């Protein structure tokens, strides 16, 4: 299948691009390189461009004879979405509108959208299935939910098959330690904690120790990028021009912030100094997926069920690439 992967040079988009190549598909990554890395994309599969360039996107899809689009391109920093909602709405909502228009021009009728569990907001239901109420708390999450509805409306009006994937916390790195997480700035807990044994940080700031959870810290569902990529492959293969589906992607096992720190200590053998701070506004106590539907409908079988194994792949990446990607 010829697949255009928008945001295909980012952490998750590039992992899915590499996975698709290994599993017999023909993906091309399309990325403006604001957050992406050229080295994360297989040679010859990167096209640099702006998602808001509708005509250029349409021409590219026509030239590539694109069968389907995987849409990852988005601004993702929650804090920045609060201080600069203009950028997030323009990029996430406006960019998707441009992409949908380009798909119409090129006659592409299948789409997979990378959504997020953040659309569930402060929902206390654990674990969450696809029918859980959506009440997004941040501008970032609201842009994702707005895009979900925009895709549904385009599908109804113009004939488009789509699958919405709401995934939880992407983590880990490729087994060969050649590709992994390299955000600048970094905001995810596992690489931030691993900065300490790498000698780049003296202590880890733990936001909130008074949540209604067993150890008082936030609980999240961490899914390895290989398992995430497998789910995207299965979903795009099952998407036809009539599909209208939603799947949560997560392990179904939540890990608290303290459990993540302990897993990093176990893998690295280094004790992590902790500084506690007040809760960050908008952090729900727990976000854990119910992946029953994904497993039953698409036969998804995640490989990484143990958080220590996921952390170990991340640690191997950071040790092998202490400065991240060269570009």
C-alpha cells in the first residue's frame, strides 16, 4: 500500500514509517522538520513540506499514487497550547483541513488519524474504552477532538473511510538502539528521568504526590512505539473507503510516576534524586486504556507488557546516542 505519513519524521510518525517499510508497505514521510529528524526516516522516504500547502500535498499524493494517509502532523506541547493557542489551532485544525482538501483533490479515500487519550480530559473512568466521555481540558486536546469531528464531517459529506486512534503515552526505542525519543525540549518522563544517569540532570521534579492513587502520583499507560506502530499497520490495512472506527491504543496497565522512576533505577542501576512540586494544572490522576476492542477486532498483540522492558530500550538508545539524532 502506498501511504503518505504526515509528521513522519517525528517520534511516533517515524516509528510507524520504519515499521511499514519492514512489513511490506511503501510509506513516504511528509514533514516540515520543525520537530522531526531526518535521521529517523529511512533513506529516500522523506519529503519536506508544509501541511498547509494544499496544492503541493495534492500533487504529491497524485504523483505517489497514494492509497491512504496516516496523519501525525501536529503541535503537541500542552503548555504551549495554553500560551499560544493560535499556533495550535492553526497547525492542528487548519493543517488537517488543508490535508483533507488535498485528499479530495487527489482522490484519496482512506485516512488514519493519530488522536490522543487527552480528549478524555479529567475523566475518572479507569480503564477507558472508546465510549468514555470526551471532555478535553487543554487547547491541545481540544484541537485533537475538533479534528476528530472534522474528519467525521468530511467522511459524511464527501465519502471518506477513516480510523481514529486515541493512544496513550508513547515510549521506548527501537531494539537496535538506532532510533528513539529526541524531543527538544523534552517533556516526557522516561527520557527526563534517564537524563540523570546520563549526567545531564541532577534531579527529577515530581509534580504532585497527593493524587488519589496508591502512591499519590499520576498513573499513565505507557505503550512502546513498536506496539503502537503495529496497531497503526493493522488499522490502516483494515480501513476501507467505508470505515468509521475508533480504537484506544494502550497496554491496559497503568504505571505511576514513582513506578516509572523505579523502573529507570532498575534498568540503569542509578538512584534518582527527586524534588517534589505542586500538581500541574490539568493533570488527571490516571489515564489507562482499555484495549479490548483493538485486540478483538484487529488481532493486535503487543510485545511490550512490562514497563522495565520498554525503559530498557529507551536506555539503550540514550546510551548509544547521547546527543540524540545528529540532525
